[in-house]
């Protein structure tokens, strides 16, 4: 799950102290998406959380935070990104970004889609 945050340092400290989460990646600047991201994991469960903060006023996260929102998206790993995007588009989803390489995921390609219920989904290619 991705969570939009206004202050990366403070948010990292909070999630690590409150839930014992470990920093697994980042923080990493991703200029293509105009964000900085950090990935956290919880114990041995493999459960993950992506913290996302804007790199500037023109970041899509800036608008989201100004609307007083924080839950941002759900990310699904898929073996074939093009096939998954096509499948979702055939079911009424709107491709709004990508595919392009994601800095937080070692350059693996991602794509962003709006679902018909207005939820935001990130698809992440399992392997490059």
C-alpha cells in the first residue's frame, strides 16, 4: 500500500517506532514521477508499505496532500505488465501513467491506472 506523507523523515521514524517496520529501500528520489519514496517492511510477514512524498509543487502527491488525504494506492506485482494493463483497460480502467522505470524498484517498469471506482492502482512488473 502506498501512503502519501508530507514529511518523509518524520513519517519513517513514526512507522518504525510505532509498528517496528524496517526500512528496506530508500528514501529514493524518482524525478520521473516527481516523488521521493521509501519502502518499509513489517517483520517476517513481507508486508510492505510505500511512503511517498512530493519532490515539488508540481508533484501529483502535492495535490493529494492538500486534499487532506493519505492512503494513495495499492500496488500489484504482475508477471507481464503490458498484458495486465490491457486486461484492466478492457474492464474499464484508465491508464494514467507509464509504463516507465521506477527508481524505488531497481528500474522495473510500473504503470498507473484509475479503476472505475476511482481507486488508484500501481502495477509493477515482477522481473525486468
